[in-house]
C-alpha cells in the first residue's frame, strides 16, 4: 500500500512529457458528443463456436459532467424489451437499473454487482457504463512507455486498483490501456483478474469520424480464461438529434422507449 501511495503522489512522471493520470484525463476530456443515439449488434460466441446475436438501440446524454444512458433490446424475441439504465454521476454514487420483461420488474444494480458480466457478454456492467472513459476513482495510473497497436502509436497506461475491495467489486486487479497518442482512445485494453492473472483483452476497431467526433464502430472482447468472445458493432450513429429527458427514466425502461 505504501508503494501505491508513493506512485499516486509522484504520478509516475515519465520521460515522454506526460504522466499516467494526465493521459487518462485527456481520454476523459475527449469530445464524445452532448448526446448520441445508435444501434448495437452484439455477436456472442462460446468456446465451442456456438453463436448468439443480440440487437439493441441505445441512447446517451450529458447533463453537465453527469451522464445518463439507456439500452433497449430489440431482438431476438425472447430478450426483446430487456432494458438497462445508467446514471453516471461526477460527485455522487452512480445508479444502474435493469428491466427484465419476463418478471416485469426493474432491478437495481448495486455497486457490488458492477463487476458482473453484462447480460451474457464479456463486458461487465462497469465496462458498459464507462464506455470509452476510464475511472479515476478506482485506479492508480502509471505510464509504462509507448507501444504500437495496429500501426498506431499509443501510450501504455497501467491502472492498478487502489485496494482489494475495489478489485473485488470490479473483478480486476489491473487494467493496461493502450491509448492512441493522437485521438486519446484506447485501441487495446488488457484486464487482469483479482489474482493478477490474465482475464480478457479488448480491441477497439474501425475508429472513424462521425459528425466530427472520433467514434468506435467495432469493439471485440475475448475472455482468455473461458474462450468466450463478444463483438459489438455500432451503426446508425447520430450525435445531432436532440434526446428528450423522459427517455432516461425508470418509466422508459418499462415502456421500451
């Protein structure tokens, strides 16, 4: 713990002109639009090659430094109308709710559940909530040099969880992010479980400008421990159309829109 505290103080000052937390702050300050609507196709494949496909519509809107987002499942029929709502606050505890149409109930997702797998994918509830951002509350960051990912120069940022309780909640002891030096998006992330063993690897692909905003249109996550993979394909991305506040409510979860 003393070593981690020292790293937090000095910020792991590097020879590259920036330190770990400064790079992360640039990631979090990156423009990702006041609001966005989009479609998301999830392709989930187990170690035996069996494939499941999920289709959703999702929406996100900023309220100052706070953020609200909601996901509605549209296909296949047996999961349609499942919905997930997130309030991501800057200065107070975040809130998340899941609506399951089979039981017609809204379930609150507690902080202790944030490391659970999100509806059969290889992303956790926390991964879904943060999207392309990185939590500065949960990790201590160091800059461990630079590496190339898919031909792009990246900062290698090592995020170590601040304590064991946080690690247990997240399911991660460490996350290594490879941050594109030009656009400050993680092109690759490596996740280690609470025992320090390799858990999963995420790749951000097909990054392009949409409405003037750098946007990931394909994310691929591979669980190295069980062989399961999740491909997320984003389409019909719209940063311009205003979104009504009533869309981001528990009532909307039940309505399905």
